[in-house]
């Protein structure tokens, strides 16, 4: 039998009374501490004094979930990576699993192919022990057929639920497939706003979407509406689509764009670039969210392993400043200026600007690549000049800045050779749009040598090719088509999905008027998804440029004195389609209108 505290005091009577007092105080404090240590209400102390280092006890509402990145687009043969992610998630045993879209390759019009691709995906996803919630991706519902099949097989394209006091709100960035920013899209946006108002007291709000609306210029106004509805609450948003991990914070929000979980990615070993396979593991404990980035079968990284700040530093490593352009009216165009390299990183680094694509341009001044070893904040300027035949000027030199880090070159954002200072490139804010017209099935195998066969009907002349009549009504496939005003965003981008809806193998028109007080040749810089056919005053500009999908090009515009009719025919093949357009205004004397008035 163990002696009681009183007996122990008797046995030490021969020692100094002060020592006895200290021993008694220590023992009594230990007993009291064992009883009074912080503990959750669902825990009781039993016999003995447990060895314990004080820490944070979980809240009763603690739970966890996982988030899968994109599976498709470039990763059709990478099921073992996805399967390993499923295995690891099962080991973590979350309450449930979310996706950020792009489960299947999609883009089909055949029900049998849709069924087969989903069965392949589900044959792997069914190995998850936790429930799986889907988010719609652009590959999943690339067209209206897939949109309808999703609703038939999967259910809602957007939804919400409350789990242990937290709001989970799933947004469909592809809802514009039906009518652009019409009633169908507005119904979803109203749903999102109402849910955020109804659950304003949720202890945390989680948003899920495929395309990162906060970074995609096509959703600039939509994201403003959502953040206005979010107000000052703390929230975490997850997206995918770009196949590159990116973490940033804006105000009260934490924004995570996940990369691939078995889709195509660069698989760069420098994790700050965000190009590696992963999924997110999220633990919600009280008011705290713990997010980890998990490599399938590999390491676990903190949520900010691929911070936006690092990519911004890479993008800021260099630029090309062109201050002299000659030969605009001649057969040879010459651009001269400087390559500016600046070390925006935190330590000394070797910085370079490389020419990723030279096309038909020739280097007249300068040695490539342009390389310098720079201390943090140090800048170096190097002269450069390029020449090109006028007929090849539509295909610009493409540059990329790089830094040597961790034994490899890391690339920032690429950019085309500028023909003007950026301040001289202006956007045409207001356009008139009409469409879409259904074309025949587009077959890229016949490009560029036989465009008429590749894109049936692209050269047919329709009413908008000939004249502008604001009250005109055209018909195509049982649909009535009317002109409508459209405004580009701050980056000169017009989303045809948003403005006139989505139709595969189709064509839409964008029209504006350009006023010049003198005859002059200027260049427009444009990017089209998928093809743009530019017509100025009834004459096609650079037929060769039509067959370049999704890349930046230059179009020489020989403006006459007075108003000029600028028409862009945009071809969709398939799903997303947009036009981004800037025009050079070196003299600052151009004016614009949604359509050309009478001179």
C-alpha cells in the first residue's frame, strides 16, 4: 500500500521543517495541476498523472476534407498518379473529398463516349472511402450536350451545403455555356449571393470553382460581385484549370489555385513554381484552417509552398523596351531598343532573357540570350534590334525571362516583342457583337493549306460582312441573331462565351469604328481563341494569321482618313472563345466608336 501524503510528512520529521514545507507544496500542486490542466469537455482524467506537453486541444467541430486537382488535359495516361492520391487520401481519412473540375477529357457530342469517359474516371474514384463532391470543369461540359448530360447523370452544376457550421459553395464557371451572361448565368450568380447572405454567420466559408475567377479577366465583374457579397468574412477559395499551384491572400480571402492530380503539368522539381502533382488536405479546427499540399506518395508541403510573390518576382526579371520603329510603310520593318534585366529576387542571381520563338524575324543588334549576373535590385540594359519582312510581321518574336535557381533555369511569363511602348497600345472599349452562326464541323488537319475545307462557311458573306444595321435580325438554325453592344474589360478582352453564349464550330462578329485624321499605318496586337479573321474596310488582313489559334499576333492596319470599319470574325473550335485586342496609337490621334458612323 502506498503511503498517504500525511504519513510521508511524518517520516521526514527529522529534516528541516522548511524542506518539509517545500515537498508538501510541490506534491499538492502536482495533484491540483493534474486535475486542473486544460482539457476538452469530452475528456476526463483517469488514474495516474499522464506525461503531457501542453498544446492546442481540438474543438468539438473539428473535421477535415481533401481537394483533388485537375485530372484531365494532358494527363490521360497518368492514372497511377491519381490512384496514389486516392490511396493517400484514404490514409488521411477525411470526412469528404472535393474536386476543382476537369474530371474527364470531354469535348464530345456522342453520349456513348461521355459514358465511357465517366466510367473510366469513376472506376478509379470509387476507391475513395470518403464521399466525393464534384465541381464542373470546362472539359466536363465543353458544350451544351455535355451540359445536359451532366445534369442528367451528376445533378446540379452549382450547389452549396453546410457542414459543421461551415459553408461550402460550389460555383460553375462554365454556366455561361447556355446564354453567356443571360438569365441562366444570372440565376447562378443570384444563388451565390443569396447563399452568402443567408449564411453570413458561418464560421468559415469555402468556395470551389474550376477557373480561378479572381485571376481570369473573363470573370472580372463576376468576381467583384462575389467579393462584395462575401464582405469582411474570412473565406478560402479553391480553383484549378491552369495546372499550376498558386497561393495568395487578398483582404480576408485565401486563394488557392491547385495544379494537377494526374493531369498534364511541367513537373518542375523547384516546388515554388507549383508545377508538380498534388492534392490539398484541409483540417478545420474552430476558427482555424490548416491546409497542406500533399504529393501523391511523396512529401507534404505548407499551403504557401508556391506563393504568388515568387512568380511575380520571376515575371519582373526583365522586359524589352522598343523606342524606335522604322519602315512601317516599307517592305522591311525594323524595331530597336533595349533589353532591361533587373533582379527582383532576394539574392544574387543569373538573369536572362531568351527568344523562345524568332519566327521570320532576324536579330540586327545584340547577342542572345541576353544574360547578366545581378545583385538584388540591380539592373542592366543591353541594346537590341530586330528586322522582318512586312508580310511576316504578324508573327512576333516571343521572349521569356529566366533566373538560374537550384540548378536549373526557371521561366517567368513570356511576352511578344513590343512594336510600341505599352502606353501607346490602347484598348477599343466598345464594340458591337452578333452571332453565333453555325459552321460545318471544323477539321484542323486541313490547316493552313486548305482553310475553306477546314472551316466550312468561313468565307461566306453574310449580312454583317456587308453592312451594319442596328435593327437587323438574322436567322441561323432556328435562332434569331441581333447586334448587341459589348464592352471589353481593362485588358482589352471580350468573352464571346459571356456575350453571346457557346456554340461549337461556330462564328461570331465583332465590329467597331476607328477614326484617323490622316492616312496612317498602325499595328494591332490581338489574341484569339480559337481563330480570328480581321477585315478592315472590306479587305482581309493577313490571311495567314487566321490559322493561328490562341497565340498573340500583330495585324497591320492601313487606316484611311476618316472613319474605318474594323470587323473581326471569331471562330470557335470548341468551348471557350474570346478576343483580346489592342491597337497602336503612337500619335495619340485615334478615336473609336462601337460602329463606324457615316463619314
